[in-house]
């Protein structure tokens, strides 16, 4: 399929669907104290992971500064955005259930920003994961996240979430991984954190702005990076079991990951964890999804690739049409397994049975309809320090991206739910593009896909809704009350207004 047209103006001045079937039809595995600066690494070099910051005696305190930086990507001098000088991206934060994570965010950008701890089950209020906070250019804000004692282990991440600026800031390089450690370690010879992002650079080494067509489809960068590197290399020994924590930090790109010739076992997606690891051939991650993957080495050379994923067509909504599917497979990293065999690693321990809401009492049923088209401004803007400047306008004649016919408006509550209840939501996508829906604070159990029941217990906080299709989820609104958001995690769509406000009380 033809690629999208490339960008022009500047913005930086200031488990395959079939191959990963597990437990029945319909299983879809779409289912980055103070830090040091990571070095600039050219393409083809050994993989370098972001610096790690670990909690001590139940607390992790982090100074995090976002700023434009001159960095090196694929041997080129590049002007990108960075947390603490990362190339790009920020430090990996390692915590445990019950810990307190303190983050002092200083905004060194020319635009407002804030911070979202994506997937963490923490309060949405006050100075916790509050999407309605604005951190003005040059200002600072102190966040405090209290993780529950029973917080699920897994792979999470952080990134800006100030409406209207999210896609540009994440695409520019602002993201980092969060690891919530297992209470009982899972045996592995080595653990790697792989934060996958994409970026586009012009001849001057700056990041061009997205065109109107790219914002409609969701921009995909020309370069796909792993920890800010282009096609880094990894080495292992036959029989070694590695644990890969993979984050899809791309603004819009779906990752259909394969590592042919190696043995892959999937522990879980997002905060979800299976009772037993599933052997898979490939894993599909929508934007915002994460994978906890075990890789057991087999002698030989393999390439970690993301294969073409067709997420729909954008033609017909604006002049020119276009495809949102990448034209080619992309090599992400090399993986060479050589040397003497190692002693067999201990068996993977079973995990606690996941919670299952299929037999829970449902207190309310709702439908959210995700739609795109042409339209005027149907939302009203607003300002104010605690409301993120998150108005919802879509200028006249531009694309609208709506949920239940409305664009985002921070002054409006779209959904009110009862605290400590279980709800059943039908997610309906009437558009010709996939939409990955993300709900903050509360994860979702996937119950049905296209009307067919899902037999495996699947918990995710980003749930892909294929074009012109439906997905049914159940949500337990427990532990935390307050106001937060749900939205499409094609971040260009979120910035265009495909987001709603939810309050649990």
C-alpha cells in the first residue's frame, strides 16, 4: 500500500492475529534520587538500555526534566525532546507494589506539559495521575503516586498528556518505562528493557510537523528506534532465557513483532498476567501496549522485526485519501545466539489466577462509539492551571475525531460511574481505521471481539477496536474514585478530540 506523504514544517523550535491464538478464537495480543544521561549510540551498535532508578525502602524519588536537546541518532546530530538528556527517552523507574513514587517534573519545553503514568493503578486525583494538571513552560510540579499493596507486576510507562500537545511531545522523544517488580522473581538469565518508538527527521536534523493527512491517519515515523537506537544488536547463548520488557511508545504505529528462529513465551500484555506463559510466534502491540516476553535462545542469528500491520484506510474523509499501513517490514534489532549451551533455566513458575469478571454482577451497560469524519468545532475550550488547557475544538473544515458524537471538553463529564461497581462497555468503531482505546486508572477485561466470546482471561489498559468492529469489555471501578479520561491511543486522534472525561463517585 502507498505510504503517507512526508512532513514539511518544523515543530521543534521552542500474537500474529492467527499465530498468537491462545485458548480459542478471537485472542488478539495487541493484545522507559536523579538520573544519569545515557550516551548517544549510532546504528548497529550494541543495545544500550536506559539508566535505571530503583526504589529503596519503599520509596523512589525522581527529578525529571523535559527539554529540547541536541542528541545523536543513527550517527546524525538531531534536535529532539528528552527527559534528563536521554537519547531519546527517560530513565527506567523500578518500583514494587506498595511503594511511593515521587516525581518532580520540570518543564523545560516552550509549551505546557504534564505527566501520565500509563497503566499504573493509582489515584487520578490531586498530585497523583491527574490529567487535568498543567505544568507551564519553565514551571515545575511535584507528583506523588501511591501504589496499592496488591498492585499487579508488569511493564508500564510514562509520557506527557497535556491535551493538544501529546502527539508532538511523545513523537519528539518524551517517554520512559516503569517496571513494577514481581513479588517472586521469574527465573531468567538476563532482563532487557526495549522501548520502541518512531521518529522522522528532515535534512537539517529536526522533526517536521505532521501534515493534516498524517494527523488524521496517525503519524508513523520514518525511523523505528529501540531505546533511541537504530537497529542495535543483542547477543545471547544457546539455552539462555531472557526477559524482554517491551513498550510500544509509538504515537500511532502498531508493532507486529516476530523473532523467527527463537522460542518466545508471553507472560502477559499491559498489567495483565496469564496463569501460565503462552508460547507465541508473534505479538501485536497497539500504541501504548506493553509485552512481558521470555526469549529462550537457539543457536543462530535472528532479527527482531515489526511486520506490516494494516490498521485501515483514511481515504474518503479528506482529499487525497491514504493508507495507515506501513509499506514494508522493519528490522528493529539483531539477536545473535552463539557459544556454549547454558544450563537449563528453572521452570517458569505459575502465576495467580487472574480476576474474572464474566460472572460478576454488572451494575450498568454502556456503549462508546468511536467515529471520524469532517465537521466543525463541537467542543469548547478552557484554561486554568488544574484543567490542562484541555479544550476540544476541531477547527471548521477539519477532521473530527469523536466519542459518542462529541469531541473532548475538559469542562464536561461524559461518563459517571458508581464507585466499587462493575460495568459492561461495548466499544464500537464506525470508522475505517483501528482505534486503540485506553482507560486511565482501571484496567479492562476483554469479554467479546466482534460479537464472539473471548475464552482466555485477558486484562489490558489499551484495547484495540478494529475498523468497523466492536469489542466488549468489563471494568471494576474499585480502589480509587475521582475524575480521569479515556481516549484513543493514536495520539493524533486524542489531540483532535477523541477523548472523554469519566468520574467515579
